[in-house]
């Protein structure tokens, strides 16, 4: 450039081509007061007037494509794009402007990849980011490398849209493929290029009007093609040299220079000066040339030629699409008025519709299987009906002894709690397929309350019974004989339920339940939808609060301790029967059943929390089995007994303690009468035994005297007789005492009014009477 400037003649203006050359020349030209005109420079950086003070260009600014691209993105509703650029200043500044306009249009740029010579890694990153709408900014040689990578990575077809620069030659995608050692054939390049869009400033006049040169744009094209044929270019097969697109711009640039010189000469002549007087230090002539170029406006072969305050060409933008290997013009975009020109035609898309800007995520609720929900709800409904019938049965036969002694009110509370638990099965199965999101949190609260209150009421009723049995077995015998007060059982159940209500109220007010969504890994569509561009995003709805683990920990701890304590009490009272709680053993078995199922279900449901069908089925079956088994154990024996006894009703008023029947009372009095008779017989036997013993002693004394015992003195005989008499007397007395003691031990009638061991014979009266009548031995007269 230095050599050019200082070789004669003095240069009046400089003409440059591409952006790289123009940038260097235009930035230095101000030092010599030279005006620069570029015909092939599109870099947005050249619009900087502080840096390029004397620059004009007939090639539109590259950023003129950005409003066009934004317009198309809005038209096809693309809100997510990617950018692939070559590391050149012209493309860097263009991308910066595009990012700004995308931000204004609320369009997301998911990734911005750049490369210097090898685009393979950058294209691979686009694939990783699932980019679908991609803007490519690079020179034509790099464009062919990119297109080969597009084919290799399968980033073409109905799922992708590429924006390329429009000033490439029409056959750029298949030109020089062999010479550039690409790993793709021309056919593969053509396949990858199919359907892409280009935007370019209009470089040919769109009507047949004569331009300032006296030619139409078609006349100029014909002359240009003739010259190219002379250079052995196959114009019929659209083989053009690089830079062919800029030919009309270069031609109009020469005309712009000429017209600017004419205006400057006229202006200088009026001042008595000449254009030939220009030197590199002559600011006045430089200013005259600058003003003349800035005011230049004419119709050229590239269209209307005019310059903005920044020296940029003002032009329309042309939109084209590659269809069947050829560029088809879709329409024109007016940057000044931000609108597409009339006559715009829609693009032709592979698959018949515009591609999506990303893989569409189809949210799919993982709902409880409808058949499983219906099955469990049906069983729960049957359970509710069965529990309701048992409540009616409990009320109708409340006067029967077997019902009375099992505390029917406590049984009713248990059945109500079981109904609540069955109802919770229905609530647990309700999810997004039945309940709208607006009321889901309310349903969550109901679900929590119903299950918790139901469990506490049902289990609390059973717990109260084994608790009272255990208390009675640990009391002193005299205290245990007192009748059980039913209100103590009710008070224990009410206390447990009250504690639950207080806890649930605090939980609901402090940290209410809400709908929480758990998302899973994306899944491919079904075989029926394999051609559709979407993936399934499964999600699951949960009922949780902000501090859900803490609240669940408190719940599990309280109810877990209650279960374990109930197991302990059931084990401790396993061999006891209580008269006023006649089903204590059956209740203990029910507690075993409920506790074991609950202790197994709780950890398992935590593990399968994210498997909606398994979790729902496991919890539902645990509730169903525990409730059904409990109702069966507690009530089936009562139903059998009621059916066996027929329509006989209880008469508690005639029972001696308010708990026995007339039949048992009659048996009781009969046994008392038999006992009195046995006592009289025993007294008679005692008297007879006493007489026989006296006679036996007398006979023994006589026999000894007859045997000739030597009694020296009468006093000895008398003393001996006295001792024998005293011995007889003491023997009789001792026998009487021993006999009386034995009689006291042998004749016992013990009535246990509270508890007893299992009777082995019918001698027990009712469920609390035991009669024992025994005799250790008996002597008859024949023995004597």
C-alpha cells in the first residue's frame, strides 16, 4: 500500500474488496486524507466512524442479515437457536449484533461455537446441545467443511434448519469437493444442503429498468457471462468464479467513484480549484470528495445505490431456500420498514411442516393404573360396607353377653377408624388424571388427615383393650376384683386421637402439604410415534411439605412406638382372659397382624416411593389385609355365637354381678346346695370316725393288760392308765385339729370375679366361678 501511494500519479481515492483487506486499507487511509470505497466488505466493524472515518461500501453491512433472520425466526416461532461461526472479525461482530437482537426478541441462544479451520468439534458440540435452528457464519471454503460435518453428524433433514450466508456461489456446496479433500461426495453434500435458508443483500436490480450506465441488470449479466466464457467458465452448468456475486457491486462502485469525482470537480471549479491539485495533505479536497460520495445516489445494476451516515449501503434483503439442489427465492425483507415484501412464499419443508427449535418434551404423568385404582377402590368400598354392617350388628346385639363383654362402643370406634383407612385408599389413588392442580394440595391434606386419624382410632381401640388387660394383671387381687369401667377405655382412645388431631393441626398450619413434581429421565417415543420429533418427560406427583422428612419422622416415631408397645402388651397378656373383655386374645392377635404389616410397609414404601403403581398397591393391600383380618378375628366369633344362640337376649339385671345370665345363676345356686349337702356328710363322717378311734384305743388297752404287763404298784397302773387316757385324748384332739385343717383346705369354693385360668371341666360357673371339693382320705367301718 505504501508503494502504491507514493508511485505517480497521486491517488485520489482507494478501492478495496473483501472485509479483511478493506479493514486494513480504510483504517490507514485517513492518514493520507484518502476516501475509501469497498465493494465486497460486509463486516459490521466497518460501520465504526471513529475508526474508519472516510470509508464507504457498496456491499451491504453483514448485520443487515440479522433483522431478516430474526423476522423469519419469529414467523416460524423459533425461540431457541445456536450459532456456528468462523473466527474472523467480520463474523465475530456480526454474531455480537445477532446476540443483541435475539435478546431483544426474547430468543434464546443455547450455544455459540466457533472454529478456526476445523469445524468438527464445534459441530459435535451442536449435536450435544440438541441444536435444531443453527445460524452459520463462515467463508465458503469453511462452509464446505461444515456441510460435510453436518452430513457426518446427521444434522440435516426434517429436524434441522441451517441459515447460511447468501453471497456464496449457487453451486458452492459441490464445487471443489475433490480438490479440498473432503470426506464427502457431491451427492452427500447435496443431501446435507437440502432445505437450508440463505439471506443476502440484493446484488441485482429486480426490475428491467435501465440503470445509470444505460444497461439493465440483465444486459450487464449477459456481458459478464460472455467475458466469463472467454475465461473457460461453464456458465450453462452454473460454474462461476469466486466473487461472482460481488460483480454488480464492484461495477456500481466504479460508477459511484465516477459520479463523486464529477460532483467534486464541479464544486472545486466554482472555487477556482482543480481536482488535480489534491495532495495527501489537502484536507479541503478530501472533504469535498467525502461530501460528494456521501451524497451519491443512483440506480445501478445492483439496485438503488445510496449510503447511510456510517457509509453503509442501504438495500433490501433477499431470502432463498435450497430446494432440489437449486436456490429458490422466497421473498424480500425491507429492513427500514421491518416487513416482508408482498409476494413472499412459504418455504418447503421436509416432512411437510417447519422443524421445531428443540426436541419437544411431551410431559407425561405417571399416574396410577386405572385398572389397579378401580380394583383397590372396589375392595375398599366392600370393606367400608362390611365395616358398616358390623357397626349395625354391634348395635343391634349390644345386649348380648358376648357383645357386652367386648365393649361394643370400643368396637364401634375401631370400625369407624377402619372405614377411614379404607377411604384413604381411594384418596391415595387420586392424582393428576382425576384431580386438577388447583385443588391437589387440598386433596393432599385430606389424604393425610383421613389415614392418620383412621389408623389412630382403629389401632387405639385395640390398644386400649390390651392396655386394660395388662393393668388388671399387674394389680393386687383385691383391686382386680373391681369391675372394669368402660369410660377408661374410651378416654384412652380419645387421648390418642386428640394428640393426633393437635399434631396434624400444627403440621397443616405451619407447613401445609403441597403438590410436588418429580421428573424422570427423558424417554423416546413409542414405536407408533418414532417419526415424531419429541421425547417423553415422565413426571410423578407427590404430596409433600417444605420440611416433609421432619414431619414424617415425628409421625413414624410416634406411631411406631405405639405399635411396638402394643406388641409388648399383647405378648404379656397372651395367656390371659378377662371376663369383662372377653375378646382380649383376639384383639392381641389383631395387634400382631397390624403391627407386623405396618412395620413392613413403612420402609418398603419409602424405597418404592417413585413407583406409583407399586407404592399404591403395597399401601392399599397392607390396609386391606390388616383391616379385613382384624374385623374377621374380632367379629366372626361373635357372629357365630349370636347365630348359635338364636334370638336369646342378654339379661344383665338378673346376673349376680351384672355380667351373668339366669342359666348360670341357677347353676351357681345348684352347686351351692350340693356343697352344703357335702359339708353335712363330711360332718357325719367326722363324728363316726371319732367314735371309732375311741373304741380302737380302748381295745388296745385291754389287749395289753391281758398280755400280762407287770405293773408293780397300783400307782404305776393308775399313772399308766392316766397317761394312756391322756394320750388318747391328745390323739383324738390332734386328729380333730388335723382333720379340721384338712377340711378347711379341702372344702373351697372360689369365685374369681375378674380373671381365671382356662377351666378344664364344667364345674366352673359362667366365666368367673371355680368350685373345688376334695377329700384326702376316708375310713369306713369295715376297716375296723
